[in-house]
């Protein structure tokens, strides 16, 4: 392990603390602007999508099976199926697609 690790850890902790603490210190009154409130409301969803979607396409052995899994997940989610059903359906789609592709020799 690097001898600079404690310094890196302290810098990382300081930056993380500042990012969380500064908005609370600098913004004292309640936010009234509807645009800013809507923007802040959707940030968690946008960040989750940005982190998850690229990882989904590289979690399988080939891109076509990942696309099939995403399409199945989106269709099942659109029809308001449970999370377990969506996860199982997309996993089954990926499994079957990779199995078929392996039979075809691709």
C-alpha cells in the first residue's frame, strides 16, 4: 500500500464533506424557484441513470444480449411489472440470447 494513502484519504474525505456541507451553509432560506426545485428533484434519477445504463451494456459477454435484456426490462417496466419480474425477465432474455448465439457459433 502506498505511503501517501492517509493523505489521499483525508483529501477525499474533505472534498466529500465540503460538497455536502457548503450548500447547507451558503443557502439559508428555503428555495422558492420552481425551476431550481424541479432540477434538484430530478438530479438523483439522472445520476442513477448515467451510472447504471453504461454498466448494463458491458455486463454481458456481448452487446446484442445486453440490448435484448434492456429491451425486455423496459417493456416489463412500462407495463408496471414488479422489480423481481423485470429483473428475472431481463436475466432470462440475456441468458437465452447468449445461449442461442453460442449455438450459432458467434
